[in-house]
């Protein structure tokens, strides 16, 4: 009994398969991993900053002992809200910049892959045309020799 799934891998041009499919896929995967890492790090930094600010404000609130302390705390809240607003704006700009960078790099990878595929297709077409032309030239004399005399 033979294995229906057993085939000779030597008949495939793995270098061409790698350059057309796997190399671009690996490059895009690496780009995606880098983007994800940068995005997660930005989120972690932002979360830590927001958490630190919140904890500092809770500590300040716990230290309020009188009306003057409460007034001072509430006045400080405006400053904290403004700082958080600025931080949020900066974090949003950072994420947008990361996304734009990812899109630009993705486009470069795509353009490179398309260009390479077009070049490979052109080479394959030229090779096939050359082989067909050669086969036709070789077949022409043989066809004339096989024609019966009249």
C-alpha cells in the first residue's frame, strides 16, 4: 500500500517558493510582532503613569485632615486633571504615530513583494516562451521529414 500523501519534495523549487511566499510572510509577521511590542509597551507605560498619579492622589486624599486641606486637595485636582489630559493626548499621538509607521512599513513590504512576484512571473513567461520557441524549431524539421511523398 502506498502513502497518497508521500511526494518527492526535490521536484519543487523551494528557493522560489520561499522568496515569493514565505519570506514576505515572515517579514510581515516580524513587522506585526514589532508593532505589537511597541504598542503594548506604550500601553504599559501609560497604565503605570495613570496608576502612579491615581495612587498619589489617593495618598493626598488620605492626608486631608481639615477644611483647608480639603480645599487644597480639590484645587490640586484641577492641576492633576490637566496633566492627565495632556498625558492622554500625548499617548494618543504616540499610538497614532505607531499605527502610521506600521502602515507605511506594511506598504513597503507589499510593494516589494508585488514587484518581486512580477519579476518572477516575467522570468517564468520568458523562460516558457523560449522553451516553446525552441521546441517548435526542433519539431519543424521532424514534422517535414514525416510527411509522406506525393
